C-alpha cells in the first residue's frame, strides 16, 4: 500500500508537490506542479526509488535566489511531514 499527498508549497515558484511513498517510505513518484520545469523534473527523477530519509538529508536547507527555501527544500519538508520526522 502507498501513501500519496499533495503538498502545497510556500515561498517557491512551484505551487504544489504530489508525492507517493510506499509502505517502507521509499519514494515511488514525485511531481512538482509549476516551478522551473527542467529542474523540478530532475529533482523528481533523482528522488524516485530513494528512501525518504536520504532525500531529506540531501535536500533539506537548500535555498533559491536568497529565499529561505527552494523547491528541493520544500520536497524535503513534505517528506518529513509524511514520515513524521
């Protein structure tokens, strides 16, 4: 069984992130709604198949153009929320 959410982003170009995790918290799929298309597709594909904890460790805290967050950081925040960590 999988867990799927639509995470509304805050402070970035994308409007939301659709994330699906399987039971053992491996990322099944990620889709950014809006944002820099090439970059968000790249981040989504790289995250696919990874453990949520690993994605969080790699992406958390990344900033974009002086903003306190970024699309990758928003993905890490969403995964943290999904895994309650």
